[in-house]
C-alpha cells in the first residue's frame, strides 16, 4: 500500500472528524464519549463472556480438529491450563520485574583463516522500572587484524553512563524517571529480545524436549539470515513459566558445518539485582551533558527526544524516535523526514515516497496510516498511528519506514515497545510537552485507541 494516496487522506479526514470530540479537554464531554464506547463493547461482549486471546479466537474459529491440533502443537500447557509458546516470550519478558542474561559471543579473526575465534562476554541486566546495564562489542579490521573493543551502558534510574575500553567513562548524563523507564524498556524489549529470539522474521518450530541445567524444557529451532550468513538458533523454554532457559546460535558454513556464534547459558528472571550493578563508581572524568531547554520545565519529566535511528543520503533524511504499542495491533510512531519536493500549485505531501510495513515471520505486512500530528517541517517530529492492514496483531514485528527519492532509498526500523497503561499515559503527556507546540490539543491514550479501532475496521485502500 502506498500511504500517500487520496483514499488515505479521505480516511484520515473521516477519522479526524469522527473523534474530534474525544480530543477535547472537556472532561464531561470526553467521559460521555468513552462511556458510549464502553457500552458498545459490552453489547458486543455481554457480561459473563470475555474477549478471547488471539490464539483462542483462532482456535474457536477453526473448522476441523486438524487445525486445532496444529495450533496446540506449538504450545505447552503450564500450571492452571495456561498455554505457553515461544511466540509469547516477548510479552512475558516485558512483564517480569528483573532480567539477567549472560553468555558468550564468538568473534572471528579476519587476520587468518586458521586462527580460532575470540570469545567475548554478553550481558543484559534489567531492573524495572528504570535500571539497566548491558555490554556492547565493537569489531573492526585494520591492516588485516581484527580489533575487539567492549563497552557498557548503564543507568541507575537517575544517571546514565557510557563506558569504553577499560571501563573508562566516555559520556554521562542525568536522566529523568520517564527517560530511564523508556531506555530500560528499549534494552529489555529490543536488545534482550534480539539476543534470545533473533530478528523479528525468525520462525521457530518445536523440535522436541531436552534437559537444561536440570530443567526439562521444550526445545525450539529456527534458521534465519543475519547479513550474508545463515544462523541456526535453538531456544530452550521452561514449560512451567514459558520463559527461556538457554539459547545456542551457530553459523551455518558453506560446507554444511556449524560454528559457534552466541550462547546464552545464564538466563534468570525476577531475581534480586544489587543497585551497584547499575551504577558507575569510578572517577568522574566523563563529559556531562545538559538537558535541553524543553527538558528544564518542572512540569514534565526529562525525555531524550534525539533520534534513535536515522538514515541519510545527500539531502534526503529519515529519522525515527520511538514506536509505542497502544494495543495488540496498533502503534504510535514518532518520525521526521527531509522536506518533500514541492509540486506546482499543491501543498507539499509529507508522505510522498514513504511506505510503512511491519516485518515478521509472515513476511512484510502493509500498514494503514493516520496522522496524529503533522509538523510540516524536516526539523520537528511527526506523530503517526499505524495498524496492520490484515487486522492481525503486531506480534514481534518491526515497523519499517522506507522513503524513496530520485537518488536514494532510505529504510529505518522500529520495535513497538510495550508499556503498562499508566506508564504509557505519562510517556504520551511528556512527549507532547517535549515535542509539540503548546497550543496543540491534548493527544490522549483513549483517543489513540479509539482511532486505532476505527482504522483497523476500515476497508483496505488499494
């Protein structure tokens, strides 16, 4: 779907008119609209009947026992008849209070074919809300030699440090509570998830059961591309809680042999983690940064509104900040781009050449788009609402923005982050105060959720 078509503009205008009342700050009027939506939901789901989970709806709609058996063959029944499967791992990892993931990565030495790879440590530590520590590895080749440098990023909820080689601080800054929360979820839901499950388009299948560290686990396997190489991944899932216990990832060589890539041998959740793990206690010789003027207000928590991903080519620029999941099948996305080429006798079309899709194990799925706030500027952030055109949940999918210009093609990706509803409301308010003009009508979570339902039920436009 090309998001700059006339039908999309008509849909945006229809949605904008339909939910204008919900955007107003009049509390009584907003409550009346919300009550109407609540009554409508009760009419669809009468008392005593609850909305089913996505897999339950699919299973009930299946017309034969073969399809029902296929759905359950991917899952294991845990305590209380709760169905666990590897597809649910991201959701469960987002709900635990703490995560500790440690293991190893094997780095090849480019200076000689016969030289053994170097084993370097991997570490992700998450303590919700707002504390994290993770190691990162920089690999470069100079003069035929491979250089490996490791650093760390850590945050204690009030301060963040970037450590380079020998734990020397390269950069540090004070952070607000919401900023710490947001960055913690980026590490916990993106970096840790990629380390455990790999890219969003990885498709796992259950291959049996196996014992790991004395725990009987369900064993899953997937093959996926990472750059030009093929990875073979195995993940051990404990059926008692549906969480990963061990991960082994190998690279498939051209001769069919497997070589070590990564191994996560120590995965623990909801374990106590000492505060000292998230704090730098060395000499304070790192460069300190100061908050932006928009972050100095006592009314709003600090939020880092700098881009988290970007691409550029010549005069073309595409940047993204965050994608926040507001429902199972909708995300609120903050992005900006270089100015589009002006057309004669027409206002610039800021969606010209832009396509959006979500990429997962089912392939590239088209997204429907709705403007929440259009900045009409290459230096200010746009707010968009997107839902899959197929009506299915986002799942593990990564939202991809692609912008084409006469001389370039830029693509950036975003993982829609999950948050508790109260945290999501606070993030929306803080982001609006940090990014949008003060005169902008409040963008509330109920408004976004209501528009998402309307957008999901609209007929797909070609």
